[in-house]
């Protein structure tokens, strides 16, 4: 069962990576959706997985170089057990050619 699950997840991951590579505009929507769910159970891990998919679509070595961090550090930061510092997270986001934006949450009154 583990082999099948791993194979299925790998196929799903590769499908997402291919979509991100083929449609760079999808990157924005994909990461925005992951960021919108970041406060849900498992949301932080899901956001890191989404960011990892984007980095893999662009080439991990390329993103690591643009981010100014070793490739191994990038893999570690975006792993399922990753817990990157804000400095690393911002470097990776910048390395993917993106930036963070802030907006007011709809459910919180001003």
C-alpha cells in the first residue's frame, strides 16, 4: 500500500509541477489558494508543498541560486518537515520571481 500511495502522490506532484511549468500564470492562483488556507490544519505544510512545487517547476537549482541559498537548504526548508525562517521563506519567494502582498482579512473588522 505504501508503494502505491507513494507512486500516486508522486504522480499527483508531477502533474502539478507540469501544470505550473506549462502555465506560469497558474503559479499566482496556486500559491494564493495555499496561502488562503495556511491557518487551517495542515495548511502550513500544504503551503510549503505548494512552494516546493513552484520551485521544482522552475528548477530547484535555479531557484536556490536566485534565492542565494544552497540547494540542499532549499530542499530542507521546503520539505514536509520544513520550518523555514522568515528570511529563508522570503528569499525563496523572491527566488521564484514572486513577492508577498498583504490585504485585510474579510472576517476581521477594522
